[in-house]
C-alpha cells in the first residue's frame, strides 16, 4: 500500500473509502447471486417435487381406477352370495361331493367358488396397480384404499384369525388359503391373455381338471353354522369387512345401512369365536377407524384383553 503515501491524507481517505465501497458492492453482488441461485434451486426442487407428486398421484388414481370398478363389482357379487349363504347355510347347498362338482346340481357351490376366486383375481390386480408407482406420495384417499385392499387380501390367512382360537398349527401345509396358494388359485382363473375367465369357461375348466383349486371347494364345503367351526368364523368376519368396503367405495345401492348391519350381526353373526383375534387383526392393519361398526356391534374391545 506504499503507493498511497504519494497522496495527501484527505486523498488517501477518499481512495480507501472508494475501495471499501467497491469491495462491498462486489461482495453484495456475489452474495445476491448466491442467494438468488439458492432460491431458484430451492424453487426448482420444490416445483419438480410438486410436479412429481402430482404426476404420481394422477397415475396412481388412473391406474387404480382400472381395477377398482371390477373389484367393487366382484365384491358385490360375492357379497350377494354371502348374504344368501347366511340365510340358507343350514340347507347345505354348499356341501357337494367332488364327483358332483361338474353337474348342474352343484351350481351353488361352483358359483360360490367362482365368485370368491374372481374376487381374489381383482384383489391381485388392485395390489399390482398400487405397487406400480411411488405410493409414498399417494393421496390420503388412496392410502386408505390400500389398507382395505391389503386387509381383504390378508383376511383368509392371517395368524391372528387362525391361531390360537382353533388350536391349529399355523403353518399346517394343508390349510388352503396361504398367500402363495391364493396366487396359485388366481393363476387358475386367468385366460391365456391374463384376463379373468368367464363363469362358463370356469365350469368347463373344472370339469376337465380342478385339482389346483380343489382345496377351495373343500374349504367352502366344510363351513357349518357353529362357533367352533373355523371356516365359518373366517367367512362371516370377512363378510362384515366386505360390507364396509362396499359402503366406502361402492355405489349407493351397495350401501348397507347402520340398522341392517347391526341386525345382520344380532340375528345371524353373533356367535363369532375369533373376536380377540379379529380385534388384533384390525389394530395391526391400522383399520380400526374404518371398522367401528364391527368393533362396536361385536363388542370386540371387550374381548381384546
């Protein structure tokens, strides 16, 4: 800084002030550039995140719509059979020997199996649609739908519903509704192009070879209106949950009123044995809020301790 000595004190002060001002201006411009870059970068990140979330949600909604409507239809058809079954279970229309399955008199049992497996087929489609996208960014409505789909799919093989109320070995190989077995049954229901086979095609198929789905026929045939009957406990619990699924996502004519729901339990479904396991199942699947009618009318909280 020796060159400053050639200037007077007044001139030196002016020069230093000018240098400081220039440095401050440069720093200000630099900081403004950095701040603007950070702001633009954050804005871009926010914009991209919003666009990603929006696009994922739109794709999730559109994809779910493809399987949602047929799943609701399959649920309604199965619900119709279960309602009829609850009225006529003691007539044993569903208890038909294997050598009669391909005959006209077996319609009730065969159509029962078809509706159940068609329901599983569309559940698989719904689950496949769900996991095709980043479901962590899904809207709350889709996340609730996912809970219903997963719970419906798990219902027949959940350990809380099978053990210990019936004192069975949970991993007993001949239990027909473990997840891998259900996947096998669904494959039986597929045509070569992957679509669901019609009921007429199903009838022809079981007449030719029904070995793959034979356990399902056996399961339904064993249902008896007895609190000690495992199959009965599972099917009626499932029916109640299916009704609430239809109430949530079905059309107006699918809706079961509060009074009719309570009457169904009081008059036909009040002998349930697996109340504690059912409450555990609802809590673990985080759907207690969605099944308040079941919890209340079956007094599940009273049996959860």
